[in-house]
DNA sequence: CCAAGTACTTGGCCATACATAGTACTTCCT
DNA sequence: AGGAAGTACTATGTATGGCCAAGTACTTGG
């Protein structure tokens, strides 16, 4: 039980939410997502992202099409399905509630009334 | 892959943060914590809380003393150790960063500049 | 003496994040 | 043409934590 590990645990589930959000803004492929996540200081590695995308695809939340690249192998460009959109809406609500609940606990003063 | 499950995954690690926060405000026992978490709409069940408290204790982040009760068996009253306090400080930073990172992804408009 | 309530414990299940290694395709350099 | 380097994706195994469900132990009241 150390800080680093807890950081990892805190990320669980949130990543899925962030990925869906990124995909919801337009068609992207894996490296695009990695860049954006890194920019937001949400560190993710390939070994986490690719399996997650596969899960999202198998669940019918996202779909992709192959697009040839001028530099390297073809890429999978992802976009949300209708199901993915409503799932994202549900996740957004869940996340907001969670943040709110956490705030209501952590913001309370040392000696509650 | 359903909403309920993702909700569970999102909770990971966050619970630990909330529990430590509650304990940091004064000596409490398990049912006190359950009440407070429930009030904050952070639903938790016994089977989650007790093992977590055991982990925190084994890691030296919290300690407890037995206190007899007038109605039922004795209770374990928990409080933070020094190590627990600094761990909580670290967790607070981690959580704030995570919320910030998530916000910077989700708040971005549909068509970034 | 047994039933009910309270407090805590334990074992097994599941899903995710990560490390690591591997495959396949393209381009560049010699 | 052939090999190295780079890019994109895949596969496998490990660890952790939340949850369900069943169980133990102590106290009080009929």
C-alpha cells in the first residue's frame, strides 16, 4: 500500500470515461489519444490503452475503420456508436456524483457541528 | 461492460482517500464511517469497509483501540498515525490532480482550436 | 436459554491497469 | 535487394481492490 499504487487504483474506471470523451469529439486513433491524455497529465501506456479500446469495441460502445497511413501501417480510427454516446452520458453523471460526494467528505471541517 | 460495473471501478482507490479523511477528523469506528459515507451518497458495504480498514492498519496508516459499548460488542476506534497523515496529504494531491486532468479533457469543446 | 441486534471477519469472484514481449507493415539507407 | 528503424496493434500474465455472502462473537431482552 503505497502512493504510486493508490494512484493507479484511482485511475481505474476514470480512464474509460476520458477515452470515451476524447473519441466523442471526433475520429481519432490510438496515438492521438495517447498524446491528448499525456497533455492532460493523465499518464497512460500502450499496454493499457489498446486492451481498453478492444473492450470498448467488443461492447459495442465504439467502432472503427481502417485508414491507410503515409508513414507506417494502417490505423484504426475510432468513433462512438449511439450506444457509446448514451453510455458516456451515464458515465458523466456517475463521475460528477463521485466528485461531488468526495468533495462533501473532504471539504468538511475538522470538527463538524 | 455496464454502467454499474464502471461505477465500481471508478470507486477504486477513492474510497481509501475518503476513509482516511473521515478518520483524520477524529476517532471513529466502522459504523460511524458507514453512516458518513452513506450521507455523502458514497454507498459502501461492510464487506468493502472492513477489509480496507485492515489493510490500512497493516500498512501502519491507522491504529485503533478497543472501546466497550453499552449496546453490543466492543468497537474498534480508529485514528490516523503520523504516517497516515502524510499519506493522506499525498493522496489529496493525487486526487486533485486527477480531477483536474479529467476536467481538462472533458471540458474541452467539441471542436478544439 | 434462546432470539435479536451489533460489530467484526473471512473466502472467493470479477474487472481493470500495467509490464513485457511479440507481430506486421512501411520507409529509409546502403 | 536486403536489413535496420519506426509505427501501429496484439497477446499474456500479475497484482489490486471492491463486492457478495456466509460466518463468528459479544450483549441485551423476553
